C-alpha cells in the first residue's frame, strides 16, 4: 500500500508544487504569501527559500515585481479572476524583459468562502523570442526576393554607365576639368553599386558554417580589425568572467557582427579623450524553456559591449536595427540589421540598452549549446 501512504502524506501538495515547471504563487485574504514553488521563485527572481518566503506580505515578497503583486491583490477584491492573461515583468537593469502568461484562481474553503488567490504562470519569453525570429525571417525572405530582382535591374545599367563614363574620359583626356567631372560621375555610380551590394548582402539568406568558436579570442580579433577602420585613441577593457566554453557558431559571420559593434562604439566616441569601451564575455544562468514539449535548460554566452559615448536617444532606439537606418553621413545603416540577422540565425538575440548621453550597451546572447542537438551528437 505504498501508493496509498504517499497520497495521504501531508507534504504531497508541496512535493507536487515543487515538481511543477509552472510557477505557482498563492496569497491569503491578508495579502500574505501562503504558497510559492521553485518555478515561481526562478521566474519572478525571488530571493529566499520557499519556507522563508511563505507567510510574508505579498507586497514585500514581490517588491521587485509590483505589477504581479497588484494583479494578485486586485483578484482578492472579488473581481472576476483573469484567465489566460499576460504580464511583462520588471527586469533588473540590463536584463532582457520577461513575459509571463498567467491564470488566476480564487481559492475557496469547503463552504465556498474565499480564502485567497493563486496565480499559475509560465515564462513565455523563449516563445516570444522564437516568434520574433520567425517574423524577421519571413520579412527578410519577402524583402530578399524583391531586392534580388531590383539589384539585377539596377546593376546592369550601372555597369553600362561606368563603361560609357570611361570612354568619355578617354575622349576628354586633354580637358582636365571635364575629366574631373566624369570622375565624379564614376564615383557616384560606384556608390550606388555599393548600396545595392549592401542591400543584397543584408537580405540574402544567412548560410552558416558551424565550428567551435572561442568568443573571447574572436572579440580580440574584432577589436584589432576595428582599429584598422577607425582611429581610436581611447581605452578598451576586456574581461572574461568565469569559464566560458567555446560555442558552436559561424566564425566569419560572428567576427563581422562583433567588428561592426566595436566600429560603431569607436565611431560614437571618436575624439573623446576619456573614451572607454568595456567588453565582457560570460555565461548566463540557465533559463528553462519548453522546446517541442520537452523541458530544457538553455545556457547562453553573453557578450556585452558598453561604451561611454553619447548613447542612443529613446526615439531612435528601435530604429537602429532597421536596415538602412543611419545617422552617419557615410553610413550604410546595414551593420546592426545584419548583426541582428546573423545572431538570430544562431538562435541568439541582440539587445540595446542605452539612454541619450549615457553611452550605449549592446548585449549579444548566443546559445551555449545547440538545443536541437542531441547529447553526444556533433553540432
Ligand atoms: P551605420 O554604422 O552604417 O550607421 P549601423 O546599422 O551599424 O549602421 O548603425 C545604425 C545607427 O545606430 C548608427 O548610424 C548610429 O546612429 C547608431 N549607433 C550604433 N551603435 C552606436 C553606439 N555605440 N553609440 C551611438 N550610436 C550608435
């Protein structure tokens, strides 16, 4: 009768809660936390063990997540509990925002009296990220077809014009002023050709060759390349925090991403005597995601580049990742858009944390190991 014994065990409810991957937090009518499980502690970033949290006021336990506290307390007031709603959690400075999908249940005693409210929730962030990536890939596919057709139509006449300009220059060999004008035409034609190539480069599907990549070594190389492109007299402080294993990635593509981020930072700080770029590489804590129905721990390697340049004003923060958005006179505006595309194709994300006047922080998160790779199988 082992089964019957375990069913009667008073701890059974706690075991059950502890084994659930969903987060559960319940409060009583005095707004005190009665039950919380590990899933809730992890997603809501609660400090203290389950037993330390239990019994404390909800507002205190959820002081870092006031929106979640408000939702719970509002449900106590007898309003119809929400089923299947979403909430964006407050993230600590520099951490990506998290979204949870939750259901609220009124807890009633045997006589139907209300005794509290329970919130059951899941972290939706991994799903949102992959949705975002899928949307980006769709947009790029449509854009790619159009751009490839357009590029063909533009490049051929451009090449023809360049040949004609060359012929013209030869005929005007004795007239230096006219020759200079023809040179201007040729330079402009090349600039249009470059723009078309950039556009095509951006929309072309990313084909990645995977190899083990030591991100810290790659960062050092990218900084060297960036120095050949921008004259930068400031400081670069590099740090690898803890042990970071090689990741499976396309080294060429990743080097281009990091070089572009470093070049942007150098350009933003050009001429500043106190310029400093902080670059760190570290592994982030595991987050849990439900991949194809399997609860999987995801580890990320995080590359952070923080400069102390002018930063990026709020009104253009979203736009910097749009293709062809640039605030530079000679910029192409494809650097960050391409970086986002490459990082997304590696299953990662790139985020910007910046306020006008306070420098820019770009954070690239790349999976530490391919979640689709079976253990023991080569990536
Ligand atoms: P480009 O460098 O050709 O302009 P990007 O896509 O690399 O294209 O960057 C887009 C825009 O983002 C830049 O024109 C600039 O306004 C802004 N930007 C990027 N990185 C930084 C940075 N570190 N500091 C300030 N602004 C930046």
